[in-house]
């Protein structure tokens, strides 16, 4: 694997390989010195053209734990503010000699677009409404850890599907790993066409959760209210929020997920977050291992003995 | 008089190709003889006054109803001169320049300014005028004053006039000029309902949903088409709809024509070839307004072209600098340079008959724009020598020869296309000879 632009580019088998690799990197992180020299001498640039805390920190730690050299670059401090074009920015970074370019951008398609301007492996850390492939991999990893497998599991995604890169990536990843996926959302927050999407649309959250193995709540953005996609937070919560009452009707083994950051009291109630079935922090932890696997698969030397340890 | 003879070609007529030689006078700019065989001397051949064009079609020069020539305001992308060169290479002898320049053409002074810039052009530059001052849909632009300097087609371009009340008044006012000035004045209108299409980047459908790009529903066009047709009936005026793209739009127009509504329409070459799936490359050279549509829409456009629902193919030539085209898809401007590929699309890609090509590129657009005294004329003695000589078999790779337009934004880049212009003759003068610009 060189670039990771979209889950569409991966087969179920390739995803499993990445998840296995992530598993081996998880063990590394439990050591006293949670580092391996797997990417020593490699340079990774994190180019975040859109704000992010968790994804950037997660990639940052992943690169450090693989001993890569790391450069952080964010739009607020960048030459883009001075009017430099995307192409010039990327070609400038590229000219400094880098191996991996992790990019987050508010416009769909930018990671694909910049592959023509850099020799580095491009890893998509989220582009517009389009894709967020490492999120989907860490979600799959979390589910596999908790439930053993995704095969034949019933996964419900609830919330703003239309504007969600997480949903687009998750639907494809979960499907390729054998799960059956259903969507729940007000019609205004569903994509106009679901042609080619391996999903079922459930009419209500109450119906959808009856036999769910995984309930995945998506973040609802407050600006959607202003676009008359929704009347109010209150009305959204009533139909599509995970209230304590709804959580009570979920099966005992059903896991509750969220990509973060969460709006407590909107898509998920604070009380529910105390529940053992909530896997939100597992997702965050898995993120580092999965991103180590992705970075290694993209720019690593091909094979590496994970048992190698750095001297304490 | 300097007589030039085109020998061995086939003249395009309404009933098909007719094998004839044709002579024109480069001084008067008129056709002087059309005959089965015209004698030429060795000297004529040596001096280039007799050209063998075996296997080529001779059509009246093409007339483009919709192009953006950059000047004034966007000279980095195109000037009137460079745009006219692209037009000449494409076989055009008249280009109707969209008035949405910066500043826009909404006064007689602006028309005169444009005509001054067009003095060295390689084909006739026909200014269009704005319907409203500044495109604000507030005050009517001085159409009669502009008409005095030759403007006959009025449009606000962009998304088309959104305010139905304003469009009604504009239709009435412009139509009234037909009787007061004797000129065939006409309102042209793109059809895009802004309240429905706002924020959209591509055709709304399976592809936009998958690619995570905001969609432009087909209905945004169709509602505007229906509304404009209804207003044309209310006012009992002519109207021209620019760049239609959906199957329903074509059906609405087909029905309107049957009802007797005086409507003409055009389609862009890109909407006859490309579908919305091309946007999967996130290459903004596939970003258009209206957007590239579905397979069914492309099929409907091709059918409507053949059955005469579509009156003209208009290039929609829109030069954009590569800096701007390299922005992310949702931030890049739409459009493509296209004056040089329209013929190849119709001949090479669609395999249209020569008389269909001449109808949609020359005869009908000339009539719509009121230019039929000079352009799109029948090829007879005494008619203007505005000619496009087409080699239907010749091929070229797009983007390989040095560009004539200042911009290179075309989705056809690198594609081998068939059907080239050999010669373009404007007012009896070779502006393109052997596929090369002469000046």
C-alpha cells in the first residue's frame, strides 16, 4: 500500500492485514518505552488544513512511536494564510524531501488531487464530506476487539450521514468486513442517492436498535440548524438522540460508538456515557495503533520485527 | 479582384454534400463562382490562389452563441484577440461574446469599447448586452442604445434572471425593440434556479452522494426552463435558452415548440459527451455549469440534437487560468475552453452528418443571433465568403500543438480527436490556412 485515500481502494483482506498489523503495534505501546525504530530516518508531515485535535494528535503519536521524524503544519500558521496556492504549498513541502504526507482538508477530493504534486505517500486524514479511512479502520478494530468479528454483525449508523466522511468510510469498511449496515437519519441528513451503498435505511432509531450489535452515533453539527435541515436540537434529540431510555433498550452486548467530538445531551446523553457498553475511548486508543499500521504500511521498509525494543 | 479557388471539395447543403468547386474574391469578400469545375492556371496553383481540398467539406463559417472572451477583466485567461484565434481555429467566423465581463457590457459605451478591442480579431466579435444594469435584476440596461451599436442578443448570463417579474419586463421590452429598431432582438437565458442549486458543485445523484460533493439537482434547471417558457407564452415573445442539459428540459422544450412557443435552445459540446461520473477524478476540468449530467441526460441531449429540439451547439468557451483550475474542486471555477473542439465532438465523437453539423453550428445559430445576412448563408455566388473547410478524417491530439487560446483548461486534453478545420475564411481572407493561424 502506498497512498491511503479512500476505503474504496482497500479490499476486506487488505483491511484485515492492516488490523493485524495494528494489533502488533498495540503490544508495542504497552511496553515501558512504547516505541519501535520501524520508521527511523523517515519523515512524516502532518498537513492539517482544517482544525482537528484528536486525529492530529493520534497521527502525531503514531509517527513518534514508530521513530519517524515529524513535522506539524496547520492552516492557521501556514503560508496558505498569506495566499499561497494548495499546489505551491504541497510542492514546497515535497521539495524538502519527505516520505509521508498526512492531509486533512475541508474540500472533498484534495488528498487525491495532491498525489500529482508530491512523491510522498499521501494518507487521507479526512477530506470534506468524502472519506476518513483511518477512522473507519480504527472503528473496525474497536468492533473486532469487543465482538471478535464484524461478520454478520448488525451495525446501525445514526445521525448526519449526508455531510459525514466518517459515515461514507464506515459503511464501506463495515460492509467489506462482512457486517450488515443500516442507516437512521432524518431525510434532510441522508444523501440524496444511496445507489450503490450496501445499506438499509431504517425508519426510526427505536426500530433500528432492536437487534443492533453496534450503535454508531454521528456528531450533529450545530450549523445544520441554521440551514433549515433540522428545526432544533430538541427535536433532533427526540428522534435521533441516544437517551438513557433508548440505551436501556439496547442489548446487553451492544456497543455504543461515536467518532468524537461528542455533543453531550444532543446525539448522546451524558448519563449514557457512563455505560460499559460505550467504546468511545477504546476507539481513541485504537486510533494510535491503527495509524501506526497505516504509516508503516505506506512508508515502512516492508517488513519489521515488532519484538525489537528500544533500549530503556 | 483576387480570385481564390477551392477545388475538389464537397459543399454542405441542406440536402447533403454536393461536389462543387468554389471561388471567392479576397477583396470584396464575396463568393464569385460555384461550379462543377472551375479552371485554374499553373500560376494560380503556384501562388496559392487555388487550393485542393479533396475529401473536405465546405460549410458556411460557424457562429457561436455563447463564449466568454475574458476581456475586459480577465485578460490573464483570455483576450478578445486570443479568443478570436481559438474561434478561427475552430472554424468560427462569428462569436457572440457573453456580456458578463468585468466591467460588464450594460451600456452603449461598453459595447463601443468592446468593438474597439475587437478590431484586430480574426473573426467577427458580436457583443451581447446585459439585460439588467450590473446583472443586479434591478434596473433594465439600455437595450435600445446598445442595439443601435449592433447588439441583438441580451442576457444576464450566470444563473439566468431569477426574478420572474423582471424577466417578464425584460422579455417585453426587448421584444418591443424588434418593431422599433427592425433588428431581431432576443433575450437569452441560462436556466439555474439559484435557491435550489446554491452551494452545488456537480450533478446531484449517485455520484455526488458517493464523492461527498454538494449536488445541483436537475430540477433546478427544469423549473427555470418551465418558468421561462411560461413567461415567453405570457409575453408572446421569443426567448433563447442557453446550455440546457437534462432530459426533462429537452422534453419541456419539445412540447413548448409543438405548442407554438417561440423558443430556441443550445447545448454545450461537453454535455453531449461527458457524464457526472467524470467528477470522480476531482479534476475541475470536469466542473461545468450546468453540471455534467447522467447517462440518460446525455442520451436525451444527443436525441434532441438529431430531432431538432436543440437548435444549436454553443461552445460555452470559458477560459480559466491553471492556477484557478488547480484549486480544490469545490473552490475552482467551472468551464472549459472549447471553441477548438466543438467540430471534433460533432464529427469525430458523434459522427453527425455534415448537414446536421452545419445546421447546429452555422445556419441556425446565425439566424437566432440575427446574423444570417453575413453568416450561415447558402454557398452561392454573391454571398459572403465566410467559410469553414472541414477535413472529417484528420486527427489531432488535443493540447499537443501550441495553444491559441490563453488558457488550456479542457477535459479533452490528451485525447485524439477526429474532424479538423483545414481552412477558415472570413470576409474572403484565410484566417486559418492548413490548420494554422495566418496572422
